[in-house]
């Protein structure tokens, strides 16, 4: 087995330290400004990366983040971080709430998914050059853009609803459950789109991919969930807590991720669906979920989001018309789709508009989606930068807009 | 005491070893609530069967004008529910196994079918006794649902009638939302503050509901639980060694998918922690017989 040299080990450790420290520093600044921590972490990456440090002092940038073995290992960390982030995104999905909300959640989420997906698909399909499409699969590109408009950031929404004190209201639960359905279907579509471009996967047809994706989801949520319900009590009782649960649940997450990668669906999908199955088990306590959240959100998430800024130059790849267009499409699709869906679900227009603003937050999920698309050559760096900016703008404006729309006589 | 909600009590009668115990339990409630009794038997109306029922009734001092026997033939659960509808039964009493095997769970036994599909309230007895006791330790679910107030009202009225020692009112608190929303963005103090605010508001919600319900003389314990609702409720009832768990019915009929993606009531049906009362709003038309 090849080994890193002493110097490479030292540099890798230094990189991790710098990324974690800068990530934390800027996350705290974002927190003081009442913004999601992910905003601060991405800013930290932009400062450390080619956009600022690489431009002001290329030598220092090369010293801290040299290309070579330590860079490859760092990239490995980032890949693992993506899988883990999708795992906790899955843990956050609560099928029980989705079933409780029933038809109403289905209305809001279906329209909140279809409308942004349709608008997000249509414009890039009709004007591919404007949206930075050069070569490759035109349909897959447009489908990806549609998916990227349809996704919703559950934690950001939960935070907004908590801040507004409406998390437990009928509308709060509706928005949360709709966001869960959105995420579930959104990642399902994204996995299919990814396999359409066929990079690094076996040659399987679109229908085979769809069947495999749906089949894997159904199997994990029925048989897999049943097995987890039998294994978890044993783990909780016989093994050290929370060590046993933590290591085995992550091991099973990696197994599911590698399995989906093996059968031709992206690894993130396996991690996500495993997270849903595990989170839905009645034997997975809130305390255990919190520990997993803490572990991943405070170590791997900052590494991932800081790494975003390291990968791309946000100044040279900034395209104002493209960014404005993407932001407008994102706002229009989600607010109209989710708003009309909520209205059809029996709420008044004011509440429906608020639900639309809430569902508009894209947060970290959009950035993960964008990075995977970038790495698979589905989009270029300009589109990626626009998507990151859109994710940040929607996350930062979602709360104030929702508050504004509900400011007059909110009735529980 | 006349219990307005349960003016007519139905008993699903099977000729089993538990028949007498079931009858005794039903009669305790019939006498306590001054209700009338409808015995529903699914099976052929033979002279032998009629003799058995007659003999059973003769064991008790009953006003036979207030007892009606209904004979039905066909699929047991459907027949029992049909009879309850025809007779405008307010509360159906039936016996159930505490836990069923996996096949029974997915296919649905008679008892579980009744629980899932009944339009009237259902009391499932897991361990009926020939010398029944009042319900001394009652747990009631106060999670937001269609019939939560009906369930609370019923629990308080039954506890008053039985002079219960405790009524535990259980409400689910969605801590997962708190974790999701606060873990990254809150300091420890902020987290605790948000958490305490959340818990306080949930207790206030229960207290607000209780204000409209008579509960004089009852010892009430409000308990907040986090986790999967239904599952945690069931575990709590087991821990407290409750003799009756009361929950509001599901506003829609539960079906196969609800068993596959188990949630809420299905967790309780999977493994009954004690006797279970599912409260449905009264179907009775005003002025109807009984």
C-alpha cells in the first residue's frame, strides 16, 4: 500500500485544521448575523480558495493546499462528507409525519416539486447556451436543472418555523412534511439523472436505472426497515452506547452507499435512503440522532462546505445574468408551486404564500447536488457558482419573507 | 352514573374460554354507565347456540329488556361492525391477543380489523377477568389529532366513574424539529431556552384543552414524550402498568400500507400494552332508540 510522506501527512493535517478553524470562525460570524452557518462556511472556503487567497497570494495558497497526494486524500474526506451529509438528510425525513399529513402534504409537495421542476427544466432546455450547456447530454442537463430547482432544505425550514413559533401548527407540519416528500422524490430523480450521464457506472438503460432506484427505495423502506427494527434493539442493549450505534449505523450507511454505487445508482442515494429507513425506526432515539447530527454537522459538514470554496473561483466564474436568471426561476417556481399547492390543501392565500416562501429555502442540499453535478461534468463552474449563490440567497431570504407574509394577525 | 357517550354497549360474543370473563367485563360497564347491552354473535343461530347464550345471561341478574342478542353470519369483523352500525352501538367491547404473529399482523385478525375499521368506539380487552376491576390507572393520548378532545373527555369521565388513582395525559413533543433547527446554530444556553419554551408551550396546550373538560377530583399527570408517537405512548403505558390506554380514532380508515410504514395507532395495535379504548365521535342520531 502506498503511503503519504511525512510532509504530506503534515500538510493534510494542516489543511484539515485550517478548514475547520476558518469554517468555525465564519460560521460563528454568520450565526451572529442570524444567518445559516453554511453561509459562513462557504465564505471561509471562498477566502481560503482560489477566489481570494489564491488571487492575493498564490504562493501561500499553494503551500496550504498543494496539488498532490494530500489533495487527493482531502478530496476523499470531502467525498465521505457528502455521503454522510446525505445520510443525516435522510435521518431528518420522518415518514410518520408525512403519513400523518396525508393528502394535504401531497398537494403542496407535488406542486412544489412539479412547478419548479417544469420551469427549471424548460428554460435550460430551450436556451441551453445561456445556461452554460456546452456538450454532453442535453436532456440530462435540463433534467438536472429542473431537479436543482425542485429541492428544498429541511433544516433551514425547520429553523425558520421554530423561530416564528409555528413549527407545531397545522401549517408548520404541512411545510415540514411537504419538504420531506420533496427531498425524497428530488434525490430519487437526481439519482436517475446522474445515471443517465453514465459516468463511472456500468452501461445500464434509463428504465433499468429507474427500476433499480425505485426497487432499492421500496426494499430499504420495507424489508430494510424491518431488519433495522430487529437489529437496533440488540445494538442498543448489548453494545456500548452510543459508540456501538454510531459506528454500526455509519458502517451500514457506507455499505448501502457502496451497494447503490455498485448497482449503478450514485452512492449518495444509498446513504440517503438508508438514513430515511434508520431514522424511521422506532428504536432510533432522538438522542442517538442528535449525536450523529453533532458528529457529522460539526466535523464533516464544515470540511465539505469550506472545500466548495477551494474548488471553484467564485469571481472568475460569476456570471451575473445567469445568476439572476437562476434566482428568478428558483423563486418563481417554488413560490408559485408550493403556494398554489398549499392553497389547494385548504389554506388561505396569505398562509399559502408564506408556505411558498418557506419551501423556497434550498440550503446545503442544493450545494451538494450542484457539486456532484459539477464533478460528473453535468454543469460547468459558472452554473455551479450561480446555484451556490441561489442556495444562499433563498436560504437567507426565506425566513424574513415568511415572517413578512405572516406578520399580520397570524392565527394558529 | 349515566354515561351519555356510551348509552348502548355492544359485546362481540364468541364461544371461547374467555366468554364469561368478557361478559363480566361488559356488564361492569353496562351497570356503571346505565347502558343497554347488545350481544353480537357471528355464527349459525342453532338451538344449541341459543341455549349457550341463554345460560350465559342467566348467570347474571339482568334486566333482559335492556339486552338484545344479534345473530349474524359471514366474515366476523364485517358482521360485527355491521351489527354495531345497525344497532347504533356507542361502544363495542371485544377481546384481543396482546401480540399477533407477523402473518396475522399483515393480514389482519378479527380484533385488529375491528380496531382499524370501526365507526363506533371500541374497547379491546387483552386480559378480561371474570371478576373485573375498575380502571385505576389510565393513560390517554393528547397528541393533536382529529378526536383528541373526545378522547380526553372520555378518559376524564371514565376515570371519574371508576374513581381512578391516576390519569396520565401524554403529549408528544417534536424534539427532532428542535434538533434539526438548532443543533448547528445555537449555543447551549440558546438550545436549552428554545427547548424549555417548546416543552412549556406543549404543557400549556394540554392545560388549555383540560380547561374545557370536567376533571374534578382526578389526579392528573401531564407527560411529554419525544420519539415516534404511538410507539412511545405504548411503551409509556407499559412502564406505568396501566390498565387502560385511551386514544382518539384515526380520522381515516387504516389499511395495509399503514402496517408496512407503521405509525401512530399501528404501533399500539402491533403489541397492545394493556386494554385499549379507541374513541370515535358518537354516530348516534338524536332521538334514536336506546
